[in-house]
C-alpha cells in the first residue's frame, strides 16, 4: 500500500488564491522535423486540479508536455505556465516533470539518486537536514522505503518509474507534469499512485497534468484534454463529456467525438472540391 506522508505545504501562492490557469495555450503550434505535430491548439489547465491528457499513441501528448516544461524546440503561439512564458528560468524549481523513460542512475541506490537530485535542488551545508527530510518523504510517498538501499539498476520498470516520480516530488513543485506515469504498473499500484496524485492536488494545492492512453484513467481526473492527431477534441470534465455526447463512459465519449471530427473533415473536403 502506498504511504502518503504529510509533506510541507507549497511555497508561493496559497492553494486556490490565484484563479488564473496554471497553463494557458493559444494557437500553440509545434513542428518536429518536417511534421507539424501540434496544430494551433487552445486550452487551459486549471490550478489545484488533476487534468488528464488522453489520446492515442502518436497524437502529440509528449510533445505538448515537453512544450509546457520548456524542453521542446520550434514552439510558436502563446504558452504561459504559472504566469510566465514556457521555459522561463523562474519556472525551473516550480515544475516537476517525469518523462516516460525513467531518468535515474542505475549504479546508485534509490536513496543516493534522491540525495544527488536533492543536492542540486537545495544546495549548501545548512540545508542538509531539509534535504534528508525531503528525500525520506519522497521515498515514502512512492512506497519505496523498503527498497531505499537497492541499486536502481536492480529495480523493476515500475519501481524505476517511481524513483523518477520521487525525484519530481523532491521540491514540492506547484505543477507536476507526468508522462504516462502508470504504464506497466499492476492495478494495486496504479490505484495507489492515483490516490497519491489526488492527495498532492488536495493537500498541497498542486496542479497535475497526467498523460495516459488508458481511457479508464480518465475517470480519475477532474478535467480532461482529449487529443487526436495534434488537435484538442475536448477540454471538459468527465461528467460534462459523458453528458454532452450522451455516452456511458469517457471512452465512448471520445469515440463519439472522433466520429464527429472525421465526419466534419469529410464534409469540409466535400465543400472545397
Ligand atoms: N524526435 C522526433 N522527431 C520527429 N518527429 C517526432 C519526434 N518525436 C516524436 N515525433 C512525432 O511527433 C508525433 C507526436 O509524438 P508524441 O511523442 O508527442 O506522441 P504521444 O501522443 O506522446 O505518443 P505516445 O502515447 O506513443 O507516447 C508523432 O507522430 C511522432 O512520430
């Protein structure tokens, strides 16, 4: 069972005081190689909630996340993150980003990995106690206390993913961007991780943007951005999506919206002939 420790509250603006969205995109366009991967999309990510980014493989979820955290080239349009343009140096310590490929050192233990990243985040002799506390809390948050002294290289894929998540939780970020964090995890761990995500949003007032291509995870989000082929099909709550499409599940709602988009594209093609 995942342990949810009571970490420190976030620094900065208290939860729900700042009503501006955590992320605001207008006309966001991204080219990768010769392809336009995101096509002039508009969306917002509200603060203090979990927004799910869902869509089929290759639709542009990772590209959108990389744009938000400032690691993507050839980004045009407006993209504001926590009140700054994406990639602004001020955002470095305020965003936690976990990529699909776990970024951990295999020849270090779980604790050594976290000590290393904690030393970068909170340098100096005076902060040693704080670092120790942050590392212990992050390891506990992701339920790796019993593996704290195991080499990362000897962990399973899911456990290595959780080390990456623990690194992202070290600095108690205001915005957590998690690229498919539950891939390859068993149902119990998936449930525990989602409980952790909800706890981070509720207790720390953090904003979470979580991608997945597993539609049942959509039901666990406060809001959803449904993507297809570099475009946003819907930006709404799971309830509103089900109601507006007269569907029983978010998956059925998504399929309904895809059918509508395909039909609209066919009509447009017909009229421009
Ligand atoms: N380095 C790259 N150079 C050129 N094109 C790329 C590169 N990386 C991704 N792409 C293309 O950009 C598109 C979007 O990729 P992206 O990784 O954002 O999709 P995704 O929705 O995250 O997919 P998945 O769920 O499989 O991770 C894909 O069509 C992919 O082929």
